[in-house]
């Protein structure tokens, strides 16, 4: 349970390569002999642009421990895009994949411009055409969606998720231009431009929680956008760099913030908005599997590709320490199967074996699954810890469980 979370200070700081996980922690031949199999990568976060036109103060690319963006080219070359297509095709054939997801990411991917986005899609489709289907999506700040860009996105069936933290006040706490100007109007114009061309192009909102924001106002702003998907994200933090608490005295400020939203969302008849963290928790509580990165302990099959073609671990790890995402593998020198053997990938595909003792003994082990991997980091021990949001996750899951139980009993006398 919550108070099982390790609160002690780290012992002597251990070099990153000795922290969990490192190569010394896994005997992969023995694991394979015992029946474990890696899960093929199916989702690729592709950093086509390494710079951004905004300067959001919580951005894990530019304001976190890892500053490797400084040495990256501004745009991914088309040669690298082609190498990426070849590697994904090779991986799809090896693992009989029929479909992969590719997310255009950055920095701000739309800085690449409409011509580049078209070329990217053409090159990738040419490489993958004979091997597997590809769904292309884009994660953007929304400020650079011109009419021409929207046409290119539509032509290539690239749906766009937009980062927006709520209403103008919420958004402007963090999501500003370098000169301090608000990005809110530009984001709303971008959403409008997408929508005017094609209702379906704007796929979802990604909102980072700030405890200063009113949760109900945030939720209403997102509902008013009439969008299909929403991710409500904990700010990236860990035991060494703890989350902002906004001077809250609560032991569970993030659960306190999310629960009113859950209640409104859950009680809304014919709910069209899919809030991933709530849906995943409900699904796992009801015995389902999966869960994206926030909850659950299913295998993570996501891989990040840097602008220069480096094969990397998921980019949110940049919040832990300099070099946390590096694998030393590149598209030109290594197959994606080689990345499957990297300790940082293996650690995310071994389920319960990646969990710390308190999580293994936790009532919500199979729902929470230790929380987001990035949030488990502690300098000195690495990632085999409960989430720094342990208490919040426990309280949120307990609340959702209680609501489901009440309704199931009321509906037909069943219990969880
Ligand atoms: S499974 Fe989640 S709630 Fe349970 S101890 Fe681990 S981090 Fe905390």
C-alpha cells in the first residue's frame, strides 16, 4: 500500500550503468530458455524535429536533466527516414506484424513544414508498402497548423493530438513562446483549422496536470472541444526530482485533483470523451489487460527514434538523468531486434519482475503496475521503485474501484 513506498534517501549515488536496470541484471539466454519472449516494437515515436517554437517550462526535452537535444540536427534527414522505414519493415517481417503506429514527434514536428511531412509519409509508405500497414499520427503543440499543413495531414490521414493544459489561464501557466507570449490563441486557431477541413483530423488533447488549475474548469474546457481522446498526465517527476505540490497539505494532491474529474466524467451519460487513465484503470479493475504507459504492467512496445537516427528508449526518461534514453544503437548500425535486448527495453517487458517489493505486495499491483516507469526513478537505485505518485495512484484507483463496485452491486448484485 501507499505507506510501503520507500522513503529513505538513496545510499551512495551509483553510476547510471549500475542502477536498475543494467545488463548485469538480466541473463537473457537464461530468460529465453525459461520461456520468456520479447514483444516486438509496434509503436514508434519519431523525432523529426529537435527544436520547438514554444518554450514550455515543464518540457522534458529542453528543461530536464538530459540536454542531448543540443547536439541533434534540427530535422531528421530523408536518408534517416528511409533507414527508419527499412528497419521497421525488417522488424515487421521478422515478427509478422501487420500494422505499426508511427507518431511524428519533436520538439515540434510541424516545424518541419508541409513539404517535409509529405516527403516523410511518402518515404515511409514506400518502405513499408509490401510489409505492413502504418498508421501515422502527430503530437503537436498546435500553433503551426496552417491551411496548407492541414491539407497535407488530411491527404496522408495523419490525425493530430494537441498539447493543451485546459483553459487560457491553465495553458498560459507553462505553454508560452520564448518571449513570454501566450500560445493559447494560436493553439485554438490550429484546432479550428484542422476541424474546418476535416472533423476527424483533431484526435485528442494531451494535458499536463498543474494543481493550481481548477480540475472542473480544465475538464469542461476539454469537453467543450468535443474531442475524442484525452490524456491527463502527471508532471514528469521522480523520487530525486519530486513533483510540484503547489503547497498542498494533502498526501494525495494529484488524486484529489483527478477524482472530481473522474466523477463528472463517469456520471456523464453517453460519454464520448475517452480519458485514457480512467479507462485503463477501469479496464484493469474489471480484469482486462493492457494499459498504456501510465498503469498496468503489460509489455511496453514503444521505441523512440532521435532526429539523428539514434535508437532510444522512451523520451520521458530524459527527466531522470543525462543519457537515460541512450541505447548506443543507431538505425544505420543495428536492427530493431538488437534494441529488444537492451536492458532498458527488457525491463519494460518482464511484467512483475520489474516491480519493487512494495508494488508486488500492493492490493493494486495488477492495476497500477508500479505506475509510469519514468516516475519510479531514484538516483542511486534506478527504476525498481514504486512510482513517486504511489499515494495518488492508490487513492485514485481505490476511488474508481469503489464507484464501480457500488454500480455493479446496484445493477445486478455483482461485486468486484
Ligand atoms: S502498485 Fe502502485 S499504488 Fe501499489 S505500491 Fe506500487 S506504485 Fe504504489
